[in-house]
């Protein structure tokens, strides 16, 4: 009888095409692409009470209220294209790696954001190389590579129970993708037809294989309204099917947060005003901050465009204040649905390194933008905190990752619980709703 009732409910839900992710679902979390490496080579993490954390994903959900985790994927990271950081140990996320991590995220009941780089190594404003195996292809062949690869990756993730909920079709791609450069970022780039063909191939593949996933187009000039309006208008007018404008925001590269911080400065560009402008120009598109971070120890010395230490010192307190101010400034903006912190799991080089062979090396340089003390610690790394939890201070008052849950509306909680059975049907309690999950489909049983 119970099986009959469950099946009837699931069929009814499928006919009504109910999606668990509402139009105003909010996402908060971080890019944890290096977590498996640190788990293998370091002593781990400690919480605000100096207690060792057994599983960082579960802890982020239960203690910090996060509900989303982002993971990058490279086509063949073992290839590591020789024109860019061929010894970068952070370039290791192939399909096998991402499948295992993605399944952990989904099994925890959280949202999985997949970040396609469409390269063997980093793609960003200065690096738009195609994978080695695709180089030399013309525009049509390159689009076919992207379509086939995207389809194959998503099909494999679906089969493994690691279906992404959000998919980035490219990483910081305002400059170009797979060797095709475009204006306005590259003033000489004129091949918009070829570029849009690549994006169309990727987006169409996502729609085909993961129809419930939201598609993100990710750029890296968050405070530049002129660039953003030009670029995203090209995509909209070119018929690119996407849902979310994804932005990177690093103050030392991109500037200040709001008009109050820039009132006495010559450069008035700021993130809040730029996002308000995006709502005016693109009222149907949601906005996510898919990357953000702030240094807590060493101020970056290369490529710095803004010295924002007058707003946030380069310190643990400054890092906390940055996260707090970002969350507080973006929460009232009704077109902003997501904040993901970049590389929160950073622990420097890890603790179990053989410096002669470099076995166990996680990275050669420290970013010092994560949430933990990067120094070697035999019994675990302490979390960055500005004070102690007491009768008057909560964990959210002294630690940035705990504070991030304040981005969620009051009625939306983090993942609360999940149960499953051997039939392949899972029941999840998420955001106060009971959901039935069968394969990659989610049915809200009480939201008809």
C-alpha cells in the first residue's frame, strides 16, 4: 500500500512538472574543488570551539547553514597545457574526481554547482586556451567538441547520482572561450558568431541532459556596467538560453562594494550599483556571485587594481568584515540569488608533504583567502575567528563561514535531513518542504 501511494504521488507530481527549486530559491556556499586533496594530505579542520571537523561538507551544512557547493572540471588536467602553469597542483579535477565529489555533495542533500572550464587548465580573463585534444578545430568542430563533451560529462554524472543543480557553461568567459576572443574585453575580437556557437552548443547540451539544472554564464567584470550590458546583450540577442548571470567579485581586482565606500573616490564603480543596473537591463536574469574571497594575511602584490584595505584590512577581522558586508549588502537585492566563496577549504600546502619528491603537495603558493590557518598543524587547522563564542557572541559573530547563512531568507533553512531506500527513491526535507527524488527528478509532494 505504501509503495502504491508513493508511486501515485510521484506520478502526480511529474504530471504537474513541479520543480523543487523555486524562482527565489537562494544558494549560499563555496567552491570546494580542492577538498579531496586536503583530506588526503592534511590534518584537517577545526571549528569555532577548536573541535576537529570529521566531514567538512556536512559541517558546512549543519553548522554554517550552507546549501551549495561548487566544483570545477577540466577536460584532461593531466595534460596541463604547457602555456599555463603546467606544474599547478590545483589542476586535478577530471571526470572521475568530480563524479566522486559531486556524489558526496548530492548525498548530503545539498545543491551541486558544476563549473565547466572547457580546457585542460585554468580558463580566466587572461587564459582562454582550448584543450590540447581540440586545438586546431574550426568553429563548427569546436562547438561539436563542446556539445559532445558536455553531454558525456553530464550523462556520466546523472548515472552516478551526481546530477548538477546548476551548471556554468564556461569560467570567466567575457574575454573569450576555446581560443575565440571577443569584444569588449578584447578590442580586436570580432568573431561573435563563432563564440556564440560555442555557448549555444554547451547550453543546449545542458538543457538536453539536465533539464532541471539552471545555466550560469560567468564573467569577471562585476562592477563594469558598460562591459556587462554589452556582453550579456550580445548573448540575449544571440538567442543563448541561460538563467543566471554569474559574477566573480574580488575587491582588489574589481573595486568597492557600495556607493558609501566610493563617495570620496574618483572611481565610483561599485558592485551593488552594478547589480542594480543588471536588473534594469536584464530583468528576467538572476544574479549569482559565483566567486568571491578576501585575503587575511598577505595582501596581493601582482595585478592589484584597487587597494581596499581602507574598507577591509588585510587581516582575519578584515576578511570577516568583507563577508559580513557582502552578505548584508546583497541580501536586500531581489535579483541576487547566490553567493559562493572561492576556495574556503584552503590549508596552504597540506601537512603530509615530502619536499624531496613533492609527493602530497597540494599547492606551491598559498592563497591565504580561505577560512583556516594555513600553517602546518599536526592536530588540525584552526578556523579564522575574530573572538570567542560566549553568552553574547555566536559563531556567526566571530567566523565568516558561519555568518554566510544570513544571506538566506528567514523562511529558508539549509538542508535539514535526508533519508533513502533501496528502490532508488530518496526523501529529502529541504527548506521546510518534503521532496521525493527519483533519479535526477525532484517532486514536491506538498507543493501542488
